[in-house]
C-alpha cells in the first residue's frame, strides 16, 4: 500500500493502520517517516517565508539565507527533536507499565506526525492566502488530528488490548 493510501486509511481506522505500520516497521522506515514529515513542514512554511521577505522588501540573498536556516532547523533538527520527544514519552509510559519498545514508540510518533502532514500543508497555504481566523481554524484542526493520531498510536503500542476469549 502506498504511503498516501496509508495516511487516508489512518483517518478511517487509526488503530488498524497503526497495527499495519507495526507489521512493516523498520528503523530506516521510521527515520524516513520523520524526515519526510519534517521536510513537508518545511515546504508548508515556504509561502509564508517568501511573502514575508517580499513584503519587507528584502533581497533574494536574504530569502536564500532564511530558506537554508529554516531547512536545517526543520528537517535536521526537527527530526532529532522528534526522536527526543519519543524517548521522553517512552520513559514516561514505562512508569505507567507501557509494553512497547523504544522503536515502537518512535514509530507511533513519526506515524502520527506523518498523518498530520496533509493538514500542515493546508495550514501553510491558509497562512498566506486566507484571513487569520481561517488559518487559526486550520492550525487548530491540524493540532487536534495530530494528538488524536498520536494518542491512538501510543495506545496501540504501549497498552495493547488483551485478546481474551
């Protein structure tokens, strides 16, 4: 199944989709999910950055510098930040008898971020081309969807349902 179909399926059934992601889990794939989500977050900020530089009357050299800095921050440090957040939550969930592994907790976070990226892209467009209330609603919806997916994924990984018959 393609990643886009997986993202669509995650909106319909996040638990089943997380089980599918666990069945095809590998560390390179988890890293790819994090890098892709962070790169798409970088892409979502491009219209706003370009509009801000243009409105300020700055040169293209300033825009290039800001783009380079934003790329390094979003893609490289953003991915490392996601890994750190996953590690902290793994430690916290361990205190509550979480049964997942470090890799599964990382996958849960990276998958939730990846599922929210289409809404991140829409929010980036709304930031430049719509009035502020529309951008606020889009950002709020993105945040809600991310946390819904992340909590569901963590529940699947850390507290699986028992299969008593």
